[in-house]
C-alpha cells in the first residue's frame, strides 16, 4: 500500500474545486431538466448544457452517443440523449 501525504491547503483547494464542479453540473442539470425529452436542441444549446465544444458534440454524434436529425444544413440533437449524458457526468463526478 502506498501512502500519499497532501498538505492541508492543497486538500482544501481540491475539495473546493470538486464542490465547484458539482455546482456547475447541478446548474446544467437544472437547465435541461425542464426540457421535454422529445425536444430537439441546437448545437449551441448542447454545447452550453454539457459545457463542451462543438467538436466534442460532433464526436458524440459520429459515435452514436447522441441522437440527431438533419434540418437542412444543420443538425438538431435529441434532448433526452443530452439529459442522459449529463446524468452520467454527474454520477461520475459524485463517484
């Protein structure tokens, strides 16, 4: 077994950052919770809700992890899939 010592100030900083991350995730959850699961979101909305780049959203689209439809030249993303991704992030953050 390995023992790691952390200074008190460093531990407090880590815990503060974890609390901030939880707060941000809860805010994102609250923003999407009121959306109907059958609603379709724009790229910008998904990026804002999940706090990720448009390149990451395109990657999720290509891998099939988020549902989408083509609307002319743009894509709309399924809010239920966005909600599920947000829940998974929250669960992993809470460990």
